[in-house]
């Protein structure tokens, strides 16, 4: 996204959301789920509407995600948003759907692992604040503070994707009844979930483009930019499909356990990209120490949560 030329955020986000939330999920679901629309019919309208509604809430968080990362940077933005999402996205489904497991070894280990991940996120956020304080652009402090708030709200909304997946059993069980392997059955959920998200994202981007007359910008470096956005959509959608296949292999609590692992791994990757792209130049020793501590805690949390798969 940083390398897109001549487009504003809303130009890029509209095309990305169309490809990543509509086209690619629908193609993959049609190719991997036999009788996809038969599964939807068997699941019933209530399950589809609930999943789409959760998707719309997540769609709001996706807009805030793009705005937040733009303001505070890739490394800090990802740490705050996905760390909040990792915590809530694991704890809320555990409480709602597997309350009997909370005080069992599996539930307690999950809570400890999520706590470690959250501590890692806090450390990464502290590193970002120290990084910002070492910069000379003091006039941007309000912009940065607004970015922090946006990131927190985005993280809360992002947890609704985990809720949607955990509460979509009527859809993916219907797909499995029609012959879809368990590792692929969640592919039936993505078009409904992300379709709801697309409605929100498309409406916001269209509003912004109309407000500033931004549709004309699509003529700027259109082929080059479209190629970059297609890669964005393929990488993002692909990660969702791989996550859902892996989570189903972690046992009965797989969708709960897989979520914080998925989020923490993204934070680690984002920190690496932030480092490589120069976001942490002249950040200072204190910031680096907090960043390293946060990374270590994230890895420890991933290991703790992943170990629960052997207990279920």
C-alpha cells in the first residue's frame, strides 16, 4: 500500500476490499465447497444474517484499521489493533460457547497465553510511544494520539471476525454434510462474513471519493496500482484461508486457539516490516528494548496458546 502511486487511501481500499472481500472469497468458496449455495440454504437465513452482521461490525474495524495504521505506523498499529483483537477474539468465544472449559486446564492455559500476548502488545505499544517521543515532529502529536484511539476501537471491532467464525457452525457443518472436508469447510463462511464487511467498506470509500472528487485518481498509474492491490488482496485472503484450515486442526477449541496465534504472528511480521521499511530509525535505545521485550512476549504467548491444542 505504501508503494501505490497517485491514489489516496480510499482509492486503494475500495479496490482492495472488492477483490479481497468479494471476488477472491467467492472464487475460493465455489471451487472448494461442493454445493455451496445448498449449504447456505441448509444453514438457514438466521445463521447467514448473523454472520453478515458480525462482518459489518468487523468491516467498520477494517476501515479504522487502515486509518489507524496510516497515523501511527505499521508496527505500532498492528501491535495495538491485533493484540486487542487477539485477546477479545479468544476470550469472548470461550465465554460464550465453551464456558465449561474456562476453569479446566485448557481454558486456564488459554487465558494465560492470551495474557502473555496482551503483555507483548503493551510492550510493543510502549516502544511505539517512545519512538514517537524521540521524533522532532512535535506538531503531529494530536494526529498520533487520534491514531492510538482509532487503533483501540479497531481492535475491539476486529474481534467480531473471531466471534463470527466461532458462531458459524451451522454454515460450515452444512458444507461438511454435503461432502466438504473439514479443513476447507470454513471457506463457505468467508463470502458471507466478508460480504457484510464489504458493504461497510465500499460505502465509506465511495462517500470519501465523492466528497473529494477522488474517482478521477483511478486514472493515475492504474495498471501498476491495480497490480499492487491485487497482490494485497491475494496475500490477505490467502492468510484467512490458511488460518481457517489450520485452526480446524487444533481440536475442539481450534478456532479459539488459532485466533491469538494468528494475530500474534501478524504482529511479529508487521514489526519486521516496520523495521525493514525504516519506521524505527532513530527510535532510541529505550524504544528498541521495549520492542524486543514485546516480541519475546508475543512468541511466548503463541507457544503457550498453541500448547493447548494437545489438551483438547
